[in-house]
C-alpha cells in the first residue's frame, strides 16, 4: 500500500513539474519582441545626449509594429533575417546576418522577422536626448 502511495506522489510531482516547465516555455514564446539593455550612459562631449545599447529579439513571424525614435539608431543583425520598412516606402528591405542599417531620427519604421521558425536577433546602438521618450508609435 505504501508503494502505491509513493508511486502516486511521484507521478503527481512529475506531472506538476512538467506543467510548470511547459508554462514557463509557453510564456517565454509569447513575448514577440524582447529588449535587453546592455549599456545606457551619457555621451561624453555631447551634453544632453545619451547612448543606449541593447539587444532586440523578435520571435518568428512577429514584428515591432510601426514606430519611430527621436534619436539615431544603428542596428546590426546578429541572427536571422529581418524585413525593414522605413522612410515611407511601401516595400520592405531585407536585412540578413551581418548587415548594418541606420535609421534617422523620427523615421517611422517597422521591423519584422521573416522566418516562421528562427528568431531574429540584432544589437542596436541608439543616440537619444537624455531623459526624453525613446520610442513613439506611428501616427
């Protein structure tokens, strides 16, 4: 009788652990755009300016949505393939691993991950006015 109780508890515990792990994996996959700050600092020699360096990860098939930034941005694709719509163009410019792009201040753009299976990862260097909004939805 005790063996059956231990087996039942073991099965229940294994099921609960599997459920918790699956929930965490599912939650991590639901985040279409993830931003991880690497560095944020004042830009020496340029009063009122700051540099923001971050990694952006875009899930397969996801996009950032149209938006703009008040400062300049330089993006280097680390992994995957992006399609960048910018500058009022009605077409997307493909960006692959190893490509560097520049976005002018206030340039409305949308970045999408063209893959249905692989994530898109880029490192972004942004120069902004210190203490001001860094992102704005497109109007």
